């Protein structure tokens, strides 16, 4: 290991990190779980998707009828025999080593049981959650996706409000989707104008409490391609929906497009960040739907909206890099990416550093549920960033001082500025803490 690479690693370990995309369970939720629910077989992450592919059914069925941890281990080991090479699994190892002092480089028949017992014991410690997130991971905050009607813990999280309920499962065109929202807002929505006002008021309620933006992950269910559908067309669809008429796929698509396009404009008006899932998906999803180039018309039409585009757009990362190069309202987010592929992450970062002004590069987002697993992902991220920057200093005419600035910027300075964490959001967290 070069001395400069180690210096970069030390720098990133010292700098407080902003987790730019989080699904981490709340501390209250974590501590409400029974101690036996925290063990080697539950504290796992995306490897579950590979497990599902290996066993040919949902990963949650793997341990059906298992009567002991020994039996669970034998079933888990069967999946490892076929898939322990993938990065999703190696993320688990990085977590075990960094959080639970696991000294080996892989799980075996000889060491799994001791690790399992250590996980059970350590996760039951008082203030374990705080120690992991604040001390071990050194997180400033986590930018957490908050579902509708739910709260967050501002001492740990900064909120972005998920907006899929407005457009998924038939969207608010469906009475079953619309009724709970009308009840929550204590009003009826007889026109699309009144609906959009209701959505704006709902979003503003979260913004007043410290939320810094909204999030859509609609690429899991449809294409990112969005058209500017005129309001009079959508109003006719809305009125038919209120009469209980059946909605066609074209009706739903037109309504969704109209709301998505309108949300982009609302983010301009209210100075909110618009986070959008691009790229990587799950088993059997239609990956081309998530190509970030589909967003180009909306990005061009909303030049004052700040778009936070997720997951490095992988496998469309080069396309996303060019979007970042040519559209200064686009920020590129490496969330999820390092545990997808460290090799891919190094290539992507190296190209993006050549292309995009660094203030629009967001270096880390855990995209995980268990707090312990953040550390494993963070270790992978730091390793990749140090590799890339040390390589660019040696071969690409990047100065050491700029490389150090980039290391700090990717993990702290750029997201702090982008998410406004040195302003009202930071003050809200300080007050809550």
C-alpha cells in the first residue's frame, strides 16, 4: 500500500461522513426488535437477492422450519458454496470484520458460530445503535427516504419524502389509493388542481419540519421516460376516475407523467432536491427502464431544479457521467454502488472525476437497513476512493492537494453544501440532538 493511499484512507476515516441515501431502520425500531432477531442470519443485505436466485425462491424461505442455528448455517452455507464470490456477499465480510472484530477472511464451519454469538451479544449492548452510526461510522447524518405518514429521528436522519404513493399501483386515480390521502389531508380532491395543491401542502408540511427534498423510485415499475402531458388531458382522466370508470394503462401513464413533471417544477419553486432512482434494480426487473438518459427532457425543461440521480446510474454510469458533465443541475450519487461492484466503482469514479466538477459528486450512500452494514459499505467506499485518487495522482496529473480535497469533498463537503446541512437542516438536527 502506498503511503499516499494510506493518507487518503486516514483522511476519510477522520472526516465526518454524510450518508447520501439511507433506508436505515430508526433507532426506536431497532431497539424494539427482540434480541434474537439480530444475528448472523438476519443482519444481511443485498446478498439476499443472490440467495433468492441460487435457491430458486424467495430468500425469506431459506430458513423455513429450521430448528436451530446449526441448521440455518447449513442452509446458508449451501448458498455460499455457489455465490460467495459476489460483491453483495463480500460486503457482509467487510461488516463482520469492521464492526464485530471478525479476524478471518470468510465464514467457515469453524468460525460462524462464534461470530453469530458475538453479533447477538454486541447488538444487545446499550447505545449500540448510537455507537455504530456516530462513533464507528462517524456519520454527520443520513439522508433518509421517509415513507408517507411516517416520522424520522432528526438526531440521526435528514428526511426526503418518498412520492411513489402519488403514482404507483394505479396511482391516486384509484379510490383505494386516494381515500387515505384525502382522509389524512381532511379534504376531497375534485380536480387535478386541488390534488396538486394537496400534494404541495403535504410536501410543505415535511419541508417545514426539515425535509430537504422528495424521492421517486418509479423506475422499478415503469420507464423513467416522462412527457409533459397537458393539464386539460389529465383533468379529463381525473374526472373519469372520480366517476369510478376503469382506467387504461395509457390513462395511468398520462397521469403519472403529469404528476412527475409537475413535481420537478415544484422542486424549483420550493427549493427542494429531486432524488430519482436510476440504474441498478432487483431480480427480474426491466433494467432499460432505469436508464438516466430517459430523464433528459425533464432535466432540460427544469434547469433550476437540482436533480440527485442515484446508484451511479449503473450500468449506465458513463451516460450519467455525461449528463453530469453537460447539465449543471444534475448531481451524481454513488449510493449503493460500492457493494454492487468495487471494480465498477473505481472505473466510474475515475471517469467522473475527469468529467464533472467535484461539488456535484456525492461519494457515499449506504442504501441499507441494518446500521451495522453501513460500516462495511463505508469501508468499501473508502478503499475505492483511495485507490482511484492515488492512481490519478500517480498517472493522471492530479495533485496530491486536490486529491485530499476530493476525498473530503466526496464524503463530507459536497453533500454538506448540496443538502444544506450547514443551514436550517443542520440547526434542526442540533436542536433535536
